[in-house]
C-alpha cells in the first residue's frame, strides 16, 4: 500500500514531494528502494521534505535537517554538521544519554502465560504457535510487516477467532473468546493503532483511563464511585508524567506520546499480570519514547510480564530479554541468549519462508 | 495561539446559533403578542415539552452511539393504542374489549413499556449481533410496528378513556401538571444512567470509537440492545402520555416524531458523529422546538408552514453540529 502511495507521488511529476513517515510500514528492502527513488528524484531536481521519527533514516537521506519541538521551529542544520545526539537533544529540549533504560528487572522462573498450538480460523494467518512467558520478562516479537504477530496476540486477547490451541495463565487453562475474558484473566492489550482502536478521541482523559476499570469502583453494586476513579486517574497522570492541564482534557488534544501513556494507564489501572504492547512507540517522539521504555522497565521490575511487538530493530534488540520471531504466521524461532540477539539472526528467522 | 475576536464570535455563533435565533423569536413574539409571556402559555409549552422530552431522552442513546431510530414514531403510536385499548371506560359504546374491566393505569403503563421495550430489543439485536446498520434496522422495525398496530386495532380510532387515565394529563401536583413531573423524573433517571452507571460510560465509549470499546472490554453488543430497548420503552411512555392528553389515539399517533427528537438532541449538543451529548442537550433542544412552534402559532403563521420551519432548523442544526467536529484541521 505504502509503495503505491509513493508511486503515485512519483508519477505525478511533482516538483516538491512531502513524505510524512513514509517507512512506518515498509520492510528494510522496501526502505532501500524508497531511498534509491528519492536519490534519483533529487538528482532530477525534485525537492523533498521527509518527516520522520527514525533518526538513522534522517541521517542517511537528508541533506539538511529541520527540527521542530512542541509546535515551534527550533532550527535547520546541514546533516553532516549535526550529530545524532545533538539532534535528539534539540528535539527533546534536554540531553538524553541512554535511549534504553538500564536493565534492573529480574526474570522469575514462574511461567505466567503458556500458549500451545494456537491457530487462527484463517489458514493464511497465525498457525500452530507455541511459546511461554515468564514473570518479570520482556518478550519481544520480531518479524516483517505481515508476519501475523498482531493477529496472533489479538487472537490470544480474544479479538480474533482461534480454531485450535490452548492458553494457560499462571498454570490454569483459560478460554478467551472476548477481551472481557482476557481482562478477567489478567491480560491487557495496547494496540498498534492508537487512533483506530485505542483511544476514544472525543472523550476525556478520565474516561479513557477509566473505561476498563469501572467494575472495580462501584458503590452499592452499580453506582460509579467517581471520587475513587478520579483518584486513580490523577495518580496515573502523575506517575506516568502525562502532560495535560487536567483529567477533563479531551485525549485527542494530547500528543501521540501522551495519548499512549493514557492507554498504558488504562490497562495499569486494572493491575494486569501480563501486558501486551503492540508497537508501543510508533508515531511517538524520541523524548516520549524514552519515557515509555522507562515505564516498561518499571513494570518488569514490579514483576509484570510484557510481550512487546516491534518492527524497529533497535527497539527490539534494546528492550527484549528474549525474542520470538514470526514469519508468515509461523513462529520460526526463539532467541534466548543475549549474545545471539543480533539483527542478522532476527532477520534470518523473519525471512525463512 | 490565542483566538482572534472574530474567531471567538464565529465559534459562539456556531455553537449557539440556533438558540440565539430562538431567543430573538421569543423576545419578538413576547413583545408583539399579548398572552405569549403568560403563565398559562408557559404551562402549555411545558406540557408539550414533556412528552417530546421523553422521546428525545430515549433517542439520545441511539444518537450518542452514532445510530438513529426511525421506529420511534410508530412505537409511540403502538404505545398510545395499546394503552387506549386497555384504559377505556366500562360503559363506553365503542369499547375495544367490551367485556374487559379497564386496567389499573400503572399496570397498563408498565405493560405498554414492556411491549415497546421488546420491539426496541429486537432492533438492538439486529444492530448489535447481526451488524445491520441502525438506519435499516429501525426502518424495518418502523414498518413492522405500524403493521402490528394496524392489525391489533383494526385501524379503529380509540377514545372514551377512564378518568384515571385522562387525569395523567389534567391532574397537577405542586402547580405542575403530572406529565411535567413524569418528564422531570425521566430526565433525572436518564441523567443518572448517563453519568453514574457503567452502562452510560459504555454508551459514550461505543459512540466515540466502537472498535476501541471492544478492545477495552466494553460489552458492546449487550449495551446496544439495552440502549434500543430502553429507548423504545420511553417511546411507549410518550405514547401513553400523548394519548392521555388527547383523550384518544389512532395508529397515526406520533407519526414522524423521531425526526424532531433527533434534531432536538442535535441542537442541544448531541453529535450525530457519536460519543457526545448530555441530558441538558435534549432539554435545550426540545425547548427550542416547542418555543418556536408556540411563537409561530402566536404570530399567526400558517400551521402548515411550521413544517418548513422545522426542516430549516434541522438543516441548520445538523450542519453546525458537523462543522464543529470536522472543521478543526
């Protein structure tokens, strides 16, 4: 789809082409192709504006780099004269020493989630997938776009149908047919498409956080306990440092990063044992990314188990304790050994069929 | 960036435009026609508002979930007719059930609301479980209810009601007509449901983003069925109220009332795009329509022209409503 869009722009013989996050759903090969096309266009005299959160891409393709922060123009520098760290500093407004937080969490032996032979009702989707997840672990799921990772985790969460397989939470077999079942089993899901099926744009932060926990804050069995709910929401805003004037603010007025934090708060308010995060930092600026990573590290330290789907290799390698790789719906391999967690190994498993 | 004064004025006009027009109309009519600003007239307007508000509060749930309910008018008719057949004086010459004692008023109301709720539940089932768009599902129900009402009453107009039933419209409590009290109670209950129960929050969530609602663990299907069933029960109540007021009912009672109800909700702030709206929205909207109708009547405008006025208001209201949420790029 993305390739079609790019082809459209190229075929229109435009003099100026604006590309807004063009590589978010492209594989590495396709990114190379795009860059080749862009270099060709540049040689022909076409001017291009390339908007991206991906630092390495910007450094590779840009002649000049313009930085904006919070709606204001920070400045423009020739790409060769500004280092990656300087770019990040100017984007965030302060120095950011390590993108990935120090790993302090310990992985327990207890298996909190076991998935055996889970298959989709659709033959072309995930088939016969089995894996285990331990307490305090961050399990990364790598693979190309289209590997059916999202579909697999949505199947486990009860959004998509399964034709076979068993799921065990903390040793007990669970029958998850609907997200409500998954919630009751202690699982939360932060979807990859925030705007599509994550946030309620026209509702307040309070409503966005509270939506999944109302069952826990009731008076007389059916009256909403607003004071308690407000407390939970305010605590979340504090703890996760969500930038907003108040909890009554509409979530659509927040930045992508803050919206993501609201969704994380929603699930944390339920105190799940297992948190599935699908592309947790997609469309989020560097500063907020770092905050999300710190949140994930905190959660793992607290003993939560996290499954992280990521298409950003650096993120996958930087945050995962263990990596499962999928290709065309099958689980092609697991990488346990930190020394084996390399781009080459992941890509090899991701491109097996 | 601070808004300029022009922008602020523009925003104000968009948000409250229709209400401004109403205020001007009311002031003008009050100034030029005697008796418009009288206690008697306002009581009359409040009485008219009562049944309309009950309908609007019911249909609000459907609009907040980005749906609609075309069957409201026909269900009002069904409610009014069923009530009519059960509450006729024993010695009425044209009594529908000649050998049956008239029912207790409260029992009759409960029965009417139950039957109507079932109609709504069926619509809700088709919408929630079989994914039929609300427009089509309620369109179908509209026809079915009309047909059922025709068969049931054999198209006979009903009248000769018991004094207990007509008292619903003529009786007063603390200077206010019973019907106004019914409307107040229904508004209070609806406010409670919208703001203090899970069901209310689920309703807004479904309206805001149905896919996100599923993922967030909202029982979407069940909630939708309840919304449409509850709405239909309220249409039944409104039919009961209208029948008491008129002292009679026919299969055409309430015909077309859904349009004004949806428009009233929209004027007051319920968005047809879903996820937004309050009880006050319905109250404001119904007040606007009833004041407009009364003012036009007092100004001597041809009764038939009222339809045009209603249509124009609907055009303006919905355009302004959509503008609020689309223009923000």
